[in-house]
């Protein structure tokens, strides 16, 4: 939840015509500037902290719900377990599937309310190792509006093979229209953050041994309660003539050549804390390096 800051908060604004700075009080029409020293890492623990999962025991799978069960969808998960296939991790192997426009794929989730930071470490490979060979074979994090079957609304950050191998994909779907963006990465293990804070949804990522980067900021007109969870999907080319008919494609399992294995080291939930004057959708108000500090765990 966004923390309220009492009293006046001074920000610097250039004065037209003189090139000097003066202190001004932030206002709704002029968001303030959040500086790195004033930004705080998200808070662990509490209600959302109890939803965090380290995947050390197979009993932890019980807190995750399959979308296919709650919304009577086709089960597109070929294999799902915790601390069995991959020690100390969740393992998910999807059947031929897709999350794009109205197409639906595997999704396991927990319902959480308010501003959320979801932080995870994810590895996606092909079934025989290496990068998945089938196009749009991706796995990672998703936040979805419950019950949005007719007009899907969700945001995601995933890794694997998009148009080309070795990608992070950040994607927003609004009323059934998806707008993906791909970013090149080299490592198989990728840390990810998917967050909703104020009027923004944000995707962050970092490669093993690398620095956190902002993948995307979106305007987030989403309800307070969302499904926060894990997705993996694969093998878009096998949809063939159904690529333009999500209704028919969603009604059955598509026979294809799925090529994806996803391993998840942990999923941790935290509460972001931004002052009221800061607008996370506006990079002038909350620059990338400040946003990263505000949405990644202390020491991460």
C-alpha cells in the first residue's frame, strides 16, 4: 500500500527563464520527484508475505490453485510438482498452449488484494535442455483479473523463446488485446518482479549475475483483487488454422509438439511503499533506478 507522507515534500523544478531551481509543493497535477535516498524497498511479511513459497516441500503446492479448475477450463498442464522433479523447486511442464489475446494457457495462482510485489527466480528450457525450439515457449509470472474470460485482462513477464530464442517477454492484455515486447537475455535463470503499485503495473527482470532492469510500465486499470501466479505455455505454431479463433482453440487440447520445462526456485510476495507524491507510471517522477529500489527486496 502506498505510504502517506505528512507535511510538505520539497521537489526541485526548473524555473523558466533563469536556469535555477526552487522548491515547490507536489500536487496531483504535478507529481513530485522520488529520489533514490527517499525510496524504500518493499516490506516483507504480513498477509501477503504468508503467501510466499520456497518450494521446499510438496505440501506447499496446496496453496496454489489451477485456473483450469476454478474457471472450468481445459487442463493444459502435462506435469506439475514441487520438490520432486527439481529438488527445492516447483516444476511445470505445459502442453501445447498460449496466453495471447483470448487464448488461454496454464496458470496456477493465489488471490491477493492491493498493491503487490511478486518476486521469483525462474528457469525455462526445452524438453531436451537448452533453449525451447518451438516459438512462443515462455514461462514466468502473471497477474490476472479473475473471471475475465470474455474480455481477458492481465499482465505478465516471462522468459524463454518468443519470436527468437533467449528472450524476456513483457506483455499486457487489455480487453482481449495483447501487446507483447521482447528483450534479449543470455542466462537460463532469470529473476523477475511483477508488481502493481498505485496506477501502474511494472515488470522488472535481471539475468544471473546481472543488474535489475525495468522491462515495462503499464497503466493498470485493474480491480483490487487479482490472481497472482505462475504460467508456462509453448508451441504456438501447432495452432495452425486456429490462430485466429481463440474460442475454438480454448475448447480443446491442441495436439502439437510442446517443448518447455519451467523450474521455479521461489515465489515471494511483498508490499511496495511509495509516497503519495510519487507517480510510478511517470519516469520523471520515479526514475528507473528508483523504481527498481522500490520494487525489489532489500539486498536482492
